[in-house]
C-alpha cells in the first residue's frame, strides 16, 4: 500500500475541451464501441502532467467515463503511458447530488491524498468526499470545459501537492 498522492484526470472538458480547433489543439477521430467521436487534444498536456507527477511524487490515474479507452485513445496522443483506470461507469445514481464518478473515486483513493481535475464537480462532491470514510486530503480543481486544462490549473495542483505537509493543508473547498 502506498501513500503517494494521486492526480486524477477526466478527459471530456479537461483534456478534450469543448471549443474549436486552435494551434495548440489537434483534432482526432476516435471510434469507441462502434460510435465515432471527434476530440481535441493538446499534445503538451502529457509532458506537463508527467512533470507534475514526477516533481510531486504523485501517480496519475484516469477518472473518466472513457475508462480503459483513455489508455488506448488519449494517452498515446498526448504522450502519457498507460495509467490506472478508476471504473466509474457502473451504478450512475447519486445519493446527495454528487457526480456519479465521485463515489467511485472515494473508494479508489483509499486514504491517499489526491488532486482531481474535472469539469463537473461542485459543492456536493466536496461534501461527499469530506464526509466519506477513507478519504483524507484532496483538492478538486474545477476546469472550465470551454478552455480545458490550463497552466493555472497545473500550478494550483503543484502548489497544493507541495504544501500538503503544511499545517492547514488538506481539504480544499471548490471555488464558487
């Protein structure tokens, strides 16, 4: 059992923003379970996320409805290795207004500190995680799905991961 912090990654809205093609975003076509998808990815994200993990001693993991498809369709296109996958697509109901992925994340982290990059989290998720047994320190990084992951999001995660041993570090309320 490790206590290495986790950096959890969503795909849609985070690595695949809902915007038009730009110089930094490249369009790809994916076919998943017979359904065609168009995605936009920034090839630099892989190196930046790998650097974040390396510099902070964290482990990257997928927390996305893409599940194992993220290792097949996303990771190679942005330069990430295959990552652990949190199974989130079963039992999509919520109990207290939290996102359906939140319960699966709470079970997966098993007391490890974590940063979670997602575009669909809010106060209900923060409260659910704060009150869940087995969840310790965490930071929810709310990503605007129109822009996706930015340097500011990465800097916020880096600062939090570096300051975890500081008194008062730990649970971080979502931004309003």
